[in-house]
C-alpha cells in the first residue's frame, strides 16, 4: 500500500459512490470486487515502480491506460469471468478509477498522479 492510504476507508468512500444499478450483473459482489481492484491497483503500482517497497513514490509515473488494462485482466482472470462479464467488470473498474482519484484528492495524495 502507498503511505497515507487507508484501504478500508478508501473502500467505504468508493462503495458509497458506485451505484449498484449501474453494475447489475456485479452488484452482489461489489465490495469484494472493489477490494480486489484496490489490491490489483497497488500491485500494478509496485510492479511498475510507481511506488516502492515502502509505499513511497517510486521512479515511474502512473499510466492510467496501462493500470486499467492490468486491473481488468487480473480481476477477470482471478474471478474466471467470461468475456461478457469482463466487459461489465471494465465498466466497474472505470468507475473505481474515478472514485479512487476523488479519494486520493480528498486525502491530499494527489501527487501520485493516479
């Protein structure tokens, strides 16, 4: 995790903003999927040196498109989603990225270029 980031608080922030009616096929598993998405996001940042082992800013910038693709592919594989549900998941990840940005801004963590 990045320094100053509280996963539980972020999940609550994000889940309050994601509307289940926008993701009816995934509505029953939104908390679990958002938790997995946060973990995949952090894994992307570690693997791509956006954050270092200690959670501090790394040497690379956060690339939205690459992160999005990484998260969708990881969650689709981990949850064994068929292509149709993977497309639905992509919509959820897109919403997540918007609300994650809002959360980071609310915490003063905007320097992460997330």
